[in-house]
C-alpha cells in the first residue's frame, strides 16, 4: 500500500498554526518592488490566512484537518456562548 505524502511545494509555502489555521505570505512580494506602490508593498509584509473555500484542497494536500480563520472565529464564539450560558 503506498504511503500518504504531504505536498512538499505547499508545505514549504504555508505554516499551519496550533489551532489549525493556514498562514502564508502574499505572492508577488519577493522582488520587483520598484514599480509597485508603497501601500502595496506594505500589505505584502503582513501574513494572510487561508479562506474557507480553499481549506478542503489544502487539507487533502497536507493530509491533516485544518480550519480557516472564519471557521476558527465561529468556533471560538460558539465556545464562549456555551460558557456564558452555563454561568
């Protein structure tokens, strides 16, 4: 039986956080910045999180369960509401 292997190209470009979110840096941010606006270059510095629609594909490529930032926030809100109701 063949082994399940992670997609090494994706694994090098993204970082999976402890909560299961996928963090990555924006493409087109490495070089050739002289013809880009300053605000565009500033936005490249900030890390981005994967969206909900991409998570199924990323999960298959990385062979693990993942959460998008939106899914993480909703799960956090549900957990807080349960704690508030129990008090």
